[in-house]
C-alpha cells in the first residue's frame, strides 16, 4: 500500500478520534468500514481465482463468474473506502477552518478529591462532544476555606478569559464542591456573556447529567414568623433593628433552627418547595431557573433592609451555582455563605462575598456576625 494511502488512512483515523461525536464524521466512518468489509469479502474471492486455476469457472447454484464478481465487489469497496476517507478529510478541513472546537466551553470545577474530569464530557450530547473546549479547574479542596480564598482570584480570571471567547456560543458548567465554593464559582459566571447549560451529578450512578427540558412548574414557599408573602416578610423584618438576616433554603434536606448560629435565631427566612425534600429536587432547567430567580429576588429585597445576608443552602449543586451566577454586587451587598459540617451537626465556617471579593468567616459564636 502506497505511503499516500497510508497517510490518508492515518489522517482519517485521527479525525475520527478527535471528532467522533460529529454526525458527518460518523457517516464518513460508516463508508470506511463498509468499503473495508467489501474489499475483504470480494478481494478474497478474487485472490482465490488468482492462485487456484479454474476457481470460479465452474457454475455453482447460479451460472456466474465468482472471481469476476469478487473483483467487482472489491472495486466497489475500494471506491467506498476512499469516499469515506475523503468525507472525513473534508469534514476535518471544515472544522479546522471554522475552529468550532471552541464552539462551546465545558467548565468542570472539582471541589472534592478523586473527581473524574472525563465524566462531565461523557454527559454532553453526541453532537456537542466534538466541539466542547474543556476548562478543567485544578483541584481545590472546597472544604478548606483558606484554599478557596487564596485560589479564587486566579480561578476567576481563568474562567472569564475562556467565557469571553468570541467563538464560543454556550458554556456547559459542571461544578461539585462545598456550598460556599459553588456559590462563588457561580458568581464568576455573571459577566461571561455566554448562555449557561448547568449540569448535575447523579450520586447513585456516579455520572453527570444535563437538566431536563420539561418539568412541572414549581413555586418556592417562603416562611418567616408566620408570614409567607415576600412583601409581608420584608415589612416584618424592617420593623426590627437593621442587622443581619438569614435565608435557609431547604430543598434537599430540612434545615433545622437548632443547627443555625445562635446569633441569627428568629431572623431566618425559610425557603422550601411544595413537596418533600429530596436530592435533585429541581431536575428541570426552566423550573430551576425560575425558582433561583425568585430566591435571588428575595435577596435583592433584603439588601435594602439588612446590613448583611447569611445564606444556608441545602440544595443540588446546579441550583447553588446558578444562584451564585445571579448575584449582583450593587443589589445584594454583603452575602455570607455558610458551610455545614455533618459530623459536627453545625455550620463551622463561612465565606463573605461582597463586590466580587471573597473573605473568610468563622462561626464560633457572636464574633461571626460582628466582624
């Protein structure tokens, strides 16, 4: 086989490995495989005719030249094989010229050890896999608040540079870590100028999934001292001293008042869903986005009557990241996101997020709320 044909085959295989999720590449590979099979079948009959005198000349069930038919099949297979290689190379040039490998960004934040960076890519639609440019954030121990504060500026700049790329059309976001880290990671997505597609991690199957397109409408339920409408809640809070106020979002598990910091007892607004708590309670993109906007609207209103807002979030990772992406510095002011320690059954540390700056808080009594 000539060097040019070998080179064509190797280039075609390289294209397939890189862009195997692309439909046109899959069609090209189908032609390559079909042509190869035809060459092997027809070529075998033609080869037997060459080495065995009289092979194919005796009629079998039908009166035809078996060796001649083999040559025809081999020829058609060879043409089909070359056509497949041509389609692959042509598609490669199209992809290379358009540089569509940057058509989407896949952001993967690993806040826990032993996270497999390939899993989020496996969850992308097949037609998107070939064009997803990965942005894997180096592992940051999301349970160490000092590490988050130290690494946040660099992570912010890295994400912003990639998200502002003019060729990108959308960004897939897969984030897994502690609640405070997810919120601040989401906040880095605010000015990326790209549509965000949020992904969730399925604990049972250990795989990432994209949120569903269709789901039942859900309205969040607000509760504060017997009041359930946002206007009544804000009026009630405004009657008291303009101090810190808490917001407890209980979607995955119930947040108990006994677990909250004593300094906030009696000043916590509870947000729940109109059904029992469960993991991945909001699997639908549109529904989750609507609930997140309503919670963000609550935070915006509280900023006018409170010096600082303390968040206690028990929800799926995609919701927390989305809520962080809805943060508005001028509208929400100082927000403190607390981390729950299940072994201690209390909130042990928190991050203050204010004007795109991250600061460390500790929750050891009243000092937490009197900085």
